[in-house]
C-alpha cells in the first residue's frame, strides 16, 4: 500500500512541476507524464489480475483483496490525471500559459 501511495505522490509532483511551463514544454511533459502514469497503473493492475481470477486455495481471501487493489489503482490514476490538475489550477488561478 505504501508503494501505491508513493506512486500517486510522485506522479502528482511530476505534473505540478511542469504545469506552469511554456506551452511547448507543458505539452511534452504532459505526454511523458501521461505515459508514465498509464504505464505504471497498467503494470500494477495487470499484476493483480491472476490473483483476482484465482479459483484455488485461499481464493476467498485473494479475490476481494485483488479487486480492491485494482480499483484503488484505477481511481488513484484518475485522481492524478484529472482532479490534481484541476485543484492546482483552482488554487493558483486559471491563467493561460504563455506561448
């Protein structure tokens, strides 16, 4: 769980770091950041799929745990990509980026 929180924090810092850059830098940073966030979320989610599909011994414990972890990773990714940027813009103003 600490790893997931650390990933969310570091991805959020990455976005906030490049949000006030000139337009060219911001677009490049957004593409790199989007790839970073989506790849880490995809790898982490896919790692728990075998645990979620388990039907053997201890499946009654592993399946709910994997379901919660996958949904947490997906929701944290959405929060990082959408909500964090909106909250930053609300806190620092909706000024346009210089060209």
